[in-house]
C-alpha cells in the first residue's frame, strides 16, 4: 500500500480536511496528516520523508539532504503554484516527479493586488485612521485613471491584473523575461515595456513573476535608486523578489511612497521588522490566495495528480 504525507496547511484546516478525507479514502492509500503551521523545514522532513511514496505539500523546504533521505518518494504534489522551495532541478536529478497547479489563484491574487493599489490611490487607511483618532482631515485621493501601473511578470496573474484594470482607464506597462506575443499585451490594454521603463515611469510597481535566479531581488537597492516617481510597491508573489532591507531604506527615505506586501523574505514576518510599524505599508500574512472556491479546485486537482502520479 502506498503511503502519503499531507503537509499543505490549507488542506489541513479543520473545515477543509473534512472534505478531503473521503477523497483520500477512495484511493486505498495510507496517509498521515502532518502537524504544520507555515511549512515543514528541512529538519522536519528529514525525520519522516523516508517513509512516504508521495507528499502533498505547501512551501516545504526540500533540500538536497531531504531528497537523499526520500528513498521511497515517487511524487511531490505542490498544493498551489510556487515551487521555488522544492528545488525542481534536484527533484529531477533524483527521478522524483514534481507537479503543481499553475493558474490556481489567478483571481484572488490579482484581486488582492488591485485592492492594495486602490487602498493607496484612495487613501483608505489614512482616512480611516484620521477618523478613528477624532480628526476630520481630508488626505488627497486620486483616480486609477491618473495612474501608470507597471507589472513585472505578465503571465496568468499579470494578464489578469491588466484585464481587471482596463475598466478603470489605467495606463499599464508590463515586462516579462519570456517572449510574449504583442497581441496578448494589446488584448489586455497593456504596453510591453523594459524593466528600466517600469522603474522610472510608474506610480505603482506590482510583482507577478515566479521566483527563480533571474527574479531574486529583482527590486534591489540599485533598482530603487532608479525610481523617479516615488512609486508604491506591491508584492503578492514571493518575498525574495524584493531585497527587503533595501525596500525598508527606500520607504524611510521617501524614494518609495508605500508598499503593499503579502509575502516576505522571512515568513512569518519577524516581530521586530520595521515594516510592522510603518504607516505607509499594508501587510498581509501570505494570504492573497484566500478563496474557498479556488481552494476546493486545488484540493481536487492535487488529489487527481496524486492518483495519476502513483498510478492508482
């Protein structure tokens, strides 16, 4: 009998696992439910991974040591999209299948990014703070039609951003390391632009690419120095795409006007992080994928990929 470890935190929530267990029981497998809050780290996996033929996981830390210990592992099913923590190249080296569900959270992630942009444009948080402190000041707001928004990455989520921004009359510039047909940019009302152009001419810069060696710290100290319009930075993709210490310096100096961040270089965000005390920063706990409808689809897709991967 095949043995499977379930360590994806969203699957393990009480309200979710009740829906999933009947589907797992149909597969005639043995399965364990891991105790995990954010992810399983290397040391957690090393203790147990040798027992399993498969795992459905979140952002677990699959290092070379873990793969060496995974003597029986046949397949890793990533619940969701990002696989940077799973070291795909090493998985291939060990002959272990690695599958995921791309496009799974296009709508909730793009919705969250636009919500953060709208909050800054309309000054929702400052207005709320003023009123709750007994004041009646009126911070200046703007319209999205007055804004130029730069998208770094123009895959599923970047294109959804452009599509959803169209009715607002926003100017959208987009950059992607991959060659994308100009018809796609035109379809969603975006203009293909260089990274340099986005850094120098946008009011908002929103990150929507995969985390890989080309995107790691794509927004770093050098990039912040090029910014001319005191932009707001939005990141609902992966924390390490931004050099966090450089962003904090840019926020303090006013080079960057504000930031909306759902992801961080270290998660959970350390309690002593200056970001937690900045009034011009909106923070979220890596939660932009939140959507019962999307979660349900990913649950079923993950189990489907598990069944196919184990030839059940």
